[in-house]
């Protein structure tokens, strides 16, 4: 069963687009699914993540932000 990761994004964010693309490229190698959550217009999420998007999260653990950290991703998936 694939692990579910959450990616917090802002619409129109080029870093968010880049991380989503990088995740898609390594999806065949690693067993995970992603749930995309836009933080725009959600005060609680905007307070939590602000301008640090994209933020990749596994459960309650932040895996990485801004850019995909493959080592951190592989660590949480192992």
C-alpha cells in the first residue's frame, strides 16, 4: 500500500509546480501517493506555512520545503 504524502501549495507558485513535477518523476521508483492542498484563503494553513511553500509532509512530519529533498523523502518512505 502506498504511503500518502501531503504537499501544501499556493496557486501560481513556480516552486510548487517544480516540486510537484519532481514528485511525479520519482513516483515510479518510490511507492507513494500525494494529496495536494492549496493554502490560499485558509488562515490556519497560511499561518502555518506562509511563504515556505511548497511544503511536503508525511503525517505530522515535515519532509522538506521549497525544493524536493530526495534523501529526506527516501528516509520517510523506508
